[in-house]
């Protein structure tokens, strides 16, 4: 698949998807939302050689400035449109709808609005030391809901509420984001992608099937009560016991050799 607004680059088991609209601060236009981002994740998901995906933005100024407001107005997908700017419930729904491979988000600058979906829906979030986080939905008369619903599952409710109410009049620093659990690591800007690659290659050494099952159990638990979540977690465990990796891992450990994971 050819891309106009992102770069899709594979290095061994790691694919890096780079939002590539630096002149628009990597804002999400209709082409990205409806075609190229879903297509890129579909390609990565269907390719058995891909173990981990990194998402970042082009340049150092911005990771993603949210939905491209000018594009949504020009295309008629905002202000009365039943469809809205997204073709599904969220522009990153493809991260959770059957995409079981780990997603590392490398926030390389300003992150706001719909860009926060990647932070809410990614599995491992790194941020450069100059990154900032905020939102401007209510300032321009839009409901700030989908991003907040994801974020309050990762960080304190009150801090997400503050972000909504102040609507970009203040920005959350990268240090505060780490303190609140929005991100897991701060990295010098010059080393951000290098560090993301290091983590991705480490993860790629582990059993893909085991990671996929573990990831499903964790994300699905957020939609359920404790006992239902535990029951579904056990189902993932029971199901994985019939997978070759379930016996290969302990055997390789006992024999002091690298495991030979099954790649579907």
C-alpha cells in the first residue's frame, strides 16, 4: 500500500508508523483517519514477521495536533455530519479491535486532541523531554469525550477533567505526565526513537502468542467487573496451554537455550 500522509518502515520484526504531515503538526486528516492508519495497522497485523509497532510523528515540534480542523470543515465531516470526523468510534479503534501486537507510542513533541487517542490506546508510551499534553475541544465547541474515556483508565479522573475544563489554557508537562501515569518513560528528544527501538526489539524476542493473549486479557478487563475479567483471563490461560509456546518456553529455560517460538 502506498501512503501519502504517513511513513511505514520495517526493520526486522519492528514496524515504525510515522505520522508525516509536519507542516500541519501531524494533524489527522480524513485520509489518515479513514484509510492510511487503518491500512497500516492492517498490514502490520497481517504480517507474521512483524512483532511490534512503534507510532511517532514527523519532526521534533509535534507528535500529533489532533484532528485537522480545517480538513474536517472542508470535507463536511464536522458540524452537523452524522458520521463526524471519524468513521468509527475512535480514530485508534484499530489498535484494540483485534490488533494483538504491542504498540509503542513515541511522543516526539506536542500532543493534543485526537493525538491523545494514541496515548490512551497504546500499550507502552514514551515521551521526549520537550513533549507537552493538552486539549482544545471545548474551546472550539466540540465535545471532549472519546479521548477522556480512554485516559481515565490510565490516570486520575480529576486530572483528565482539568485538561477538559481548561481546554489548552495550560499544558501538562512531560514530568507531570510521568507522575500521573499517562506515560511510562521520559527520553531525551535525540534518543526517543532509538529508545523505542530498543524496547521494541526486547519485546520482539518474546512469544508473540503469549504477548497477544496477555494483552487481550488486560485491555478487555477494563470493560468488565473484577470477576468477569478474571474469568476471561483464565480463558486466555486455558486456551494458551494448547499452544506450542506454552511448553517451548519452560523447556528452553530448563535447557538453557533461546526459545523457538511459533510464528503464525
